[in-house]
DNA sequence: CGCGACGGTAAGTCGTAACTTACTGTTCGT
DNA sequence: ACGAACAGTAAGTTACGACTTACCGTCGCG
């Protein structure tokens, strides 16, 4: 989801990799909440983690981010493209009224 | 929000403008639900409406769609850009260990 | 006019996402 | 080897978004 906390986590991770505790300290939610968010972010391929000692450092996964960005982009572009063709179709119909259905 | 019904409505409107009832007939939800979705879509500037007789025809607002698309794009680009600079910063630190803080 | 179609609004229900507290497991330090 | 720090998991609560039913206003048509 595109909720506030999720985005905040991504922004923090974009600046620099971070362990869970440090991340939670900067946010208005508890540490387990951050853990859960990180879980779904990892499942979505947006972040990756690396265990170092007793800490778990999370970092942004640029490939995943790029993939999601592209998907989003495709959706909006398709919407705009369909709109374009629809407008063009209407214009044609206006030019050739006999082409109308029914 | 990016929920299923919302996206479905946008896709339908991208193909061609539509009154509320027709829209609701194509979707698995009731008409008032569609009305509520259209309300927030209008407030977001993604659609515009025009009253014609007793009907209310909604159409896609390409400017609004473009604006949202750009915003989204900016967010993801910023994330990726920050990541880039962070990586570069780390590389510098690795090259000049004496630059490390503490 | 008054009746029927169309659509927005109010009020209430329901499901689920987000969060909390409490617990368990792993790893490092001494 | 024991204790402390750090993090994931379970269970439960809470808040919110999507949906429904019911109602009201508006326009067109006979």
C-alpha cells in the first residue's frame, strides 16, 4: 500500500541503509510495526536485508523500485492512451455521422 | 487510493465518458459506491463531470492524470537518486577511511 | 402537475490493514 | 556460559476504507 509509514521507511532507506531499531526511532510507530512493514516491502522486492552481527541492515533495492515505477508508469500511460484514442474516435464520429452505431 | 474498483472506474472512463448508472452496471458494486468513488476522484482532479439532462456524465481529466503521474514519478525518481548519491558517498568513505565519522 | 428515472447523501455494517504488547530466538560481549 | 541488545513472530485491538440500504432532491416526460 501507499501509506504514510511505508513511504517514510522507503525515504529513509533511500538516504542510507539502516537497521530496524534506528529506523523505528525516527518514526512515530513501534519497532515491531516497522518490522512488519519491512516484511511486506521485502516480499514486494523493494528492499533487501543483510544480517550483520545482531543487527539487520535493510537497504533499498533499486531494481525492485524501478520495476514498480515502470508498472505504475505503464498503467497511467495506458489510461492516457485510451483516452486519446477515444477522443479521436469521437471526432471521427462527429465528422461522419452515418458511422454511428444503431 | 489504488484499489481495484477505483482503477476499474478510471479504466472505463478512459475508454469513453459515462454516466454513473452505466458505470455501476459494469461493476460488481452498487451505484452509490460508484458515486462515492467518483466524488473522491473528482476531488483529486482525476475526473470531471458534466450534467446533461437528468444524467451526470463523468469523463477522465487528462491534466489531473498527468499531474498525478508526474508526482508519482518524482517520488520514485527522488528515491532512486538519493540511493545513488548514498552509494557514491559510501564508495568515497571506503576509499578514504580517515573520512569516517566518530 | 405528478410520476418515474437518475444520482448524490446519510447512516450503519463489515473486512482488513496498521499498530500495540508480549514472547521467543539469535548473537555478541564479558 | 550468562546476560543484554537487537529483531522477528503471535495474538489481540483499533481505526479506517469500501460497501450497502434507505432516503431525498432534481429533471423530463406523459
